[in-house]
C-alpha cells in the first residue's frame, strides 16, 4: 500500500479508533435504535424495492439531462426574483458568498445544515473575513463548539454522549451540567433563538432542486432551516448541481424515502420548498434569495461512464448507517467531507484517486451499502472499479509481482500442492516468529491465530480414495 | 448428474473436511462428482486488489476447464460470486466473455444447489448442538443465499438454530482487506463474535470457510467459547 | 467564458459519453416504473375520507401532535379557549382567515396579525401561533402550509405552540394528492414557501434520542372542523 500522508493518517486513525471499545459501543447503540425505526417505516411502503427502482430511474434521468434541468431550474427561479450564481469550484463559491455578505454589511450570519458548505469550508472563510457564523442545527452547533468536523452528515454529533455534550455546554456556555437530552436541547434552543432573530443573513443548503418550478427543497427535523430561511433579510442557498429533480411531484417519492432511510421517519419534521424571496402580498420572508450552484468536480464524476450514478446520491446517510467499516472507524477517520461508502466512492473523484485510494481499499465489499441505497447506486462495485483504476494508473510493483508469482503457482496444481506441503512444515516453526517483526503473516497474526494447513489436504484425500 | 466441484484454495489447504463432506453428500444423493485437480483458485484476491490482468491469467484456465461441465458447484459464497457474477465483468468486451457468461449460468453455491436445483433439504443428518448461522456477504448479497442454508439446517436432527442479531453483518474478512486493514478487520470480527456469543450457541455455521477462518483465528487468539464449522460438515453428519 | 457557460460546457462534454446504468446485480424490475406505479409503491393514504381521517389521526398521534375532531365552530372555540387557559397563554399570533379570525375573537387575547408585516419581537413574544392550512395529509400525518395562505413563513414556526385550524374537506390521501392540490391551486405562481409539517419540532442529535421542541414549536395542536 502506498503511503501518501493522507493514507498514512487514515490508517493511523483507523488503528487507534478501532480499539476504542467505548466508541464502538456508543455507535452500535445509536445505529441499533435507528435500525429499528428505519425497518418499521420501510415496512409501511407497499413496495419498498419498487420505490427504490422508481427513485433510481428518476435520478438517473435527472443527471443524464442535467443541463436541461439546471437551465429550467435557473430560469424558473429567476422569474420569481431569485438570483442564481454559478460556481466552478469551492474558491469561486466562497467568493460569491463573501461578496453577497459584504455587500449587505452583514453583522451576523445564521446557518442551517449545509454539507456543501463543509465541502468548501465556508465557515472558515466567513470567520476569517470577520463575520460571526452560527450553526443552528443542534448537531452542527455542537461540532462547531468543539471545532470538529461533522461525524455523520445526518447526525453530526452521533459519536458523543449526553455527558460529553453537557460538559461542552458547561465549558463554552457556562450552563449547569445535566444528564437530560431534553435539557441540553433546551439550552441550545435558548441560545440560538436570539441568533435567528438578530441574523441579517441565513445560509442554507438544499436536499433537492426542482427544475419544473424553480424551487429548492429542504428536509429537517428541528425547524432551524425554517427559521434560517424566514427571518433574515437575505437567504443564500448553497447546493451541488447534481441535486436536481425534474418535477415538484417527484418529492412525493423522494421525501419519504429520504426520511425513512435517513432518520427512520416517514417524513422529517419539516419538508419545505422555497421558490423565491418574499412575494408581494406575503407577510414575511427574505428580500433577497440567492442560490449558489456548485460544480467542484461533480462534472468529473458525471463524465465517468461507469460511476455516473454516484451523482444520484440524495445524501440520506443510509449507507453510513449499515456500513460495518463506518461503524468501526467512525466519521472523522475518513478525513473528508463525505464519509461512509458514498464518501469512499466520490472522494477519489472529487479530490484525486491516487491520494484517496486508501478509502476504496478500506472495505470488505460486503455490499450492505448497495443494498441500503434508496436510489440503487452500485456503491461497492464502484469501489472495485476504482481499485482497478488506481492500480492500472499506478501499480504497486511488489504487489503486482506477488500476484503474478502467485498466479503462476495457482496455474500449476503440482506447485500449489508442493506449496501446501511446505506450508505444513513451515507452520511447525512459525510459532517462533508469530506476531514478531520477523513474521511475514504479521498483518494477520497481530490479532488472530493463523489457520493451519491440514494434515491431509482435500486433494490428498481425493487422490487416496482411488 | 455429473457435478463438477470447485474447491477453493483455502478449503483444499485448511478445511478439507468441508470439501470431503460435500463430495460424500453429493455421492450419497446419487450424483457423480468430478474434481478438476488443476483448478486451485478463482482469482478473487488479485481481482479485489485491482489487478484484473493478473486475475485473468488465473481465471482463463478455470473457464477453460469448467466450460464443458454439466453443472458446477462451488463450496464458498465468495468464490461462487467471483465465478458467477464477476467473471463476466472481468471478461467484458474480451473474447472469453461468452464463455464466462455460459459458465456463470451453470454455477451454484453448494447450499443453493441442494435446495434450489436438486429440491433437497433433508439429508438425514444429525447434529445435536445449538448453532447460529453466519451469512457470508458475497453469498448473501451477490448470490441471494439466505433461506437455503436455513432450510437445510431445519432438517438436521437435534440441531437448534438461534439467529444472531448480526447474522448478515460482515465479519471483516474481506479477503486481502483482512491483511491491508487488520485492525478494522479484527474489530469487525469482534463485533460478529460478540453477537454470536449473545445467542449462547456452541457453533457458528457458515457456507463460507474463508469467513470462518477469520472468525476462528479470533476465537483461538481470544480463547472464546465458540467453534466454527462449515455447513457441509454439519449436513454430512450421517449415521453410516 | 463565464462560470455558467463553463459548467454547462463540462456537463455537455460529460454527457456526450453514454453511461450504462450499473446495478447489474441488483435486478431492477423489467419494465420502467412510470409516475402512477411509483405512487403505488408508497405507503397507503387511505381509500376514502373515513379511512384517511383515521390514518391521519393515527399518524398525528405517533408524531406527538394533538389532533381534535370538532363538530361545530362553537366546539372548536370552546376547546381552543380551554387549551389557552391550560397552557397559560398571554398573547398569540395569527393571520387573517375565516377560521382564525373567528377563533382569535373568541380567545380575546392580544393578537399579532402577521399579514402585511409585523415586528419579530411581537411574534417571538407570542405563546402560540394560530394558522389555517392548505391541507392535511393522511399518509404522513402532516399539515401543509404555505406562506400565502397561512400568514407567512415565521408564524407556523417561531412561537412555541403551533395551532392549526383545519376543515375535514382539506384532508387528502397522500403527498401526490397534496402536490396535485398545490398545482391546481397555484401553478405557475406558487407561494414562495411551501412546508409539510409533521409533528412538533424534534431532534435526535443527542444519542439519537428523540427530544421535542428543538427550535420550532414544542407543541402542535390540530383542530379539524
């Protein structure tokens, strides 16, 4: 395995955290609870697999006609007074947002959850420019106080216990310690309420962009996005270009699937479509509505003839929730904006294959992700394809030679047979070097006993039958 | 029927009883078993590591030898998936593509062969123990094996099957993954074994010895009160 | 070339290479699913008004929303007054509407009406936000509101208690029906905000344990006339 600093850091973090039994227990507990409610809601669908097929087809059509849908989306939104911006990359998107914020002489910015914002590090950019940015989503707020990246893109603070959150609030907000999730939530509610009301700018993401009507759709539970998009005078929405859905009625399929797989709820608390700034006759709403559409190498993924469907992702987090790798290494180990199986699939495309290929290799290819995906992205097969691409581009020479040598042995049964006999002898001496730096099988024997070559192999048994 | 049996490399070397059991079961059912000795490996390690050209070098002789078989039974979910699902992909656009598809069409994982193809589920076996079943990922998700082993186990006299909560969760073997990311692999295995222990079972049964090899390795290192055994061995426990 | 042109150029170049939809191991159904068939896969919304009502009530309960069927406006007003007293409301917020106007009159509490603009401080000080709705969705137990018919964006989310005054005739089976209703009522000039509210505000961010009243209302009460 090649050792780019990114790969080395990943392996180091993975090794440390997989031994953390407390972390393992916390994540297992959280995901078990989720599994129960998710399965209960899936059961309410009359045909869950049919819904997956339908969702997959709608999204496949959408991304294969991305230019048509984006053009219509922009046209419709602009007709209702929305302002559409196009950003080729993160730097451009940051600049666009900074320009808007500066032009408004903003004092305070409130944000709801924006994964695309994490991707372009918008908070850092705004703070460096001297603006106060407050995350309103409870999980994101907690991460912000801890100066930590989100652990999971639907449940950002999943790795923390209530005790840790209580300590955090005591330290940063001066509140009394409490063991009650309800009290902790109320603390955050109280602090953030003031922020909504004072903020001049609200920054949101979007789960979907509806081409037919020029609307964005936001799925949430807390109501913080509702408030972010209601009270401040300027609303800026940042989203990736792949979020398009052709029709408003497509939401009738996607909102329940997103809720079910994302949170185990048929619909989350608030599913809201925004189609423009405050319209004449309406009681309130932002005076300006800006939508920033971001490419940032999504078009590279679009150009992939094998992995294009990865752009269908609706960011539900369903694959994270079933991934045994994710469960054991946790969200921070990935070191990238998007974690879990989808993160492992798209990060090499968005950030470079050779630097990030360790993500595609760190998988047992169990396929649970592919099974869980509501839009049927072929996730684990993409990991295989990316492995092939990484190696074809840059073979690891000792691996290549090993597989060639091993291939020669496998193609000569007498050699293979001899190999097994030698193994039988070798294993007598192996205990002397087992799990020491001299042990060639140390990767295995660090944690496991080696299997033994049997006193009589299958072919030996077969041959002595005659 | 003339059944061509594909014996995975690790069964040949380390778990020959599983292979022998499969042979005896098939012969008892009245079929002739053909074991092509020149075949040793399906090529999955190279494939999973991204070395597809090196995989083809090993896969071509496999296809060549299996193309005239009446039916091919593979004693592992992961090797079964390799030959049945991935060989056609490996040879896509190449001269061997048609043969790969033809061979894939006549491949069966062992339990699937018995239940689906032969319509057999009672082999007259007895195994008076409490067991739990581990669903190997490739068998489960690439080949759709779930009910078949359970149907077979249901007819085994004296056997009590208790399902573990994490029956379908990957145990962390994943082939070369177990060596490339050993700490993650071991942590996943520990999760599987913890779930197995919760059932109170004496044995973990599976249709995939590669998974069991990893689980047994952890069991032995940690001294856990569990044993692993291949499905074929359980089903072969017949009074002579 | 500006950013928009660049991006569209990249998209067209990318799409000029046809991609095969993978998922070969995930056997899709042989025929493509049209819009009608997709709806058939979704959770059922009830075959008739009675079923829809029962389903809505059940879903609302599961979502921790309080749902009351009332037979007459008088009954509605009585229950609302009782609620106001129980909760100790001192002031409320609402918007101009047939049901809301009558209800606020009966309550006799100081009211902030949001139509035509309002002071956020007044909305923030309100103990309850009383709104009408566009529809009630049986399939999900949701209340459909818009910024045009329900007093704007803030009214249904800022006060700690959201009260919805609805009519039985507003009940629809499912989300498909709800979107069809919106299209019939508003297209192409939709309200700037459309929202499906499913229960009070909640969060699962702490150990995935459900807590109500994260930022939006902690309580949701629906009266259905």
